[in-house]
C-alpha cells in the first residue's frame, strides 16, 4: 500500500476516534502531525472570559462583513492531515455558510488562549501548524503569566513554513491582530 494511502487511512481513523470521543471526554481533541492531542481540562472562567473579551473587542474594530467567531466548527486541512479547534477565528461572515469545517485559507487569523493543562499545544504545535495551513496571523494569549505574542509573515524554511514576525506583548498593552488594534486591558489571569 502506498504511504500516502496509509496516511489517509490513519487520518480518517483518527477523525472517527474524535467523533466517537468528542462528547465523552472533557476538554478539546485535535489532530496534528503527531496524532491526536487532548487538552484535558474544560475551559475555565478566566479562559472563557478572555475569549469573550477578545472576540468582542475585535468585532468592534472590524468592518461589517467580518466576524470574530468562537465555537464550532473546527478548522481542517485534510491534505496536511490537521484538524484544529481554535478559540477564535477571524473570517468573512460569508465564509461561514455551508456545512463542515472552516477552510484554513479563508481565515484571516486564529487566536488561542493558553490552557493550564497543555501550554505546548498553543506555544509549539499550533505555532508550527497554523503557518503550514496558511493562516496569515496567529495570536496567543497566556493567562498563566499575562503575556502573549502575535505571529505573522509566513516564509518557507527548511523545517516548513514558519511565521517570521513575532511581536510579544504584556497584558495592558494595545496589540494588532491582522489589521485591527485592540486593548488587552482587563484580561483575566489564571489564579
């Protein structure tokens, strides 16, 4: 059996596992090049409040027709065998029509709020996966320490596509995600 066919079968089996486990396990399940990733903890109050405030601030800054969306569906790239569930995605409202996952090439940005249980998922594997998927901007908010980063400018490297611009920030500073600047004031921290 050709390797590509075996990889497609493996990916299909992982997607079926996700469907079967989705409502039975707490937290979030995603697929990366390494396999299924499980962020075991359910989002807590500070996590969800951060998502809400970021989403609202972006929607106030963006023009009509664009949305900051949190929730289902996921973002999937079958050829690269990656399925992610970002905390917030920026996209055109029209691109939300239809069934199935969001196409990564339609996204303007993804935003993640780092979890207690698996911070490397946001700081390492998503930093690798999102440029591979062609998502032009990736913003990370880390309530553990009250800092974050906005990554942009995808360039090819020997290890695959990578973001080449990184702007670190501390909560309280204004930041720009894609074309929109928002405040990071009053974002909660984890206890």
